[in-house]
C-alpha cells in the first residue's frame, strides 16, 4: 500500500457541506491514482509553510509517513501575505528554508517529497487578458529549493496559467467560486472568488498534477491510473 500525504492550503483541502460547492484538489485527486494508493489530505484553509508547521500539522504527518510514501508539498498563496506575520515568509529565504524542513521530514522516513507550485489566481484585466502572476517569486523560490535538494517538481503554476489563458475570462469562471447569481447561500450575487475551486476546477487541476507526475516518470508515474494521460491529453 502506497500513501500520498498532502501538506497544502485551501486550494487542496477537503471540504464539507458548510463550504459547498468549494472543492479542493486533494479532495478529487484519488480519482487519478491507481488501486492501492491512498491520499491522506492534511491541507487546511489559510495555511502557509510557516503556519502549517507552527500548528503542528507537519508533526502529524511526521508521525504517520513511512518508507516508500509520498509527501506532496504545495504552498505559496498564504506565504505571500506580508500583512500577517503568522503566515508570511520571504520567497528566497524563509520560504525555501521551510520547504527544506518538509523535504527532510519526508526523507528521514524514506519517503519521497514532491514540490508543487501554487495554482494561478483567475485574474483577468478589462481586456480579458490574464494578468501577471502574484506567485512568480514563490514559484521561483520553490524551483530553487527543488534544484538545491534534488526534489522532483510539478510546475502547476505554469500549467494553470496555460489553461486559464486558453479558456479565457468567461469560460474559466466555471472552475472557480465565481457566481453571477446568488445561487448559494454562502456566495451571494456578485461574489467573485478567483482563488478557490469548484468541482470542475479541482478536477482539472488535479488532472494537471497527474499529468506532471506522469512526465516525471518512474515511481511518480506509477501512482497514476492507466489511461489518465489520454483523458488530459487535450488540456
């Protein structure tokens, strides 16, 4: 039995009826894995590399993870929040140092760390063009950590920007918690949440991660159910 532990934020977390229809990537990722691979999703809303550790959430993973397991590490959205010192990290110093703590936690148990850059926010300008990324420095910092520590990386930021640009402002609304009418009590008319995902978006981005793992090959590709690459070949 192989286990995937996921350390991440609200874009990945499992949701219940109180946040419906919000859906996290880790919530639907089991659709993409082979029989005998289990996803243990520790992602939580609002967490950064720093606050996730400070709350003991990495310690909880450290107690459970074992040889041959996988630790997916996906942060950035909340590390950026300079106004909140409980979460903020510097992209080329403390952010990298924290990522290395996660990497060491996996490796001391013989587990396999995987770094995953954050998904892009659905921000378009008045002309319908996707705006410059807010995650650029954190994606760069994560890539530096991956290279320095010889850790495989799935560049979800680049892939998510590509699909957003391809879909455009109007079509991409259906992937996010963006509503033109007050059809859900928690999301009144005019609510525009361009970060969090609905089921369709979570499924899409989970598929992109699966695609990235297939591209890595070896033990990472072996996690993914046969035929997944054909389904997402069009993305």
